[in-house]
C-alpha cells in the first residue's frame, strides 16, 4: 500500500484543515472497505529541499506519482485517492 504524504509546517492553518480532511477521507474509505494509505506528515521546515520546493504551495499532498499543491479541497483529495487506489493494479502498470 502506498503512503500518502502531507507536506506541512507549524502554524499553517490550511495544513491543519487539510490534515483533518484527509483523516476523515481515509476513515470513510476504510469504513467502505476501500484501500486507505498510511498518512505520513512531513514538516517542510525539517528539510531544506522540501522547504524550497513547497514553501509557497503547502499544503501539498503526494500519493504514488501524483501531487496536489495547495491541497485544500476535500473533493480534490478524494479524487486523487480514487484515481490512484481504485484502479486495478494491472492498469497502474
């Protein structure tokens, strides 16, 4: 199972809202018997490369080879989860 990465930083209220939305979406998927990745939070202030890459676009969500910048819409995150996780493994390549 893939891990879902959430790039954040302390004091980012949008990041906090996105975290809450992701936790709810993953719980919904689990309750429906759908695959749900493990959520891994990454504080961009702990890594210079992350800070350079994401300073102006957090919260950033990554799953497999897909990335959502300014990921504040639960609908967009739900679609990302479905696009990556709900296709047969053979179709993913």
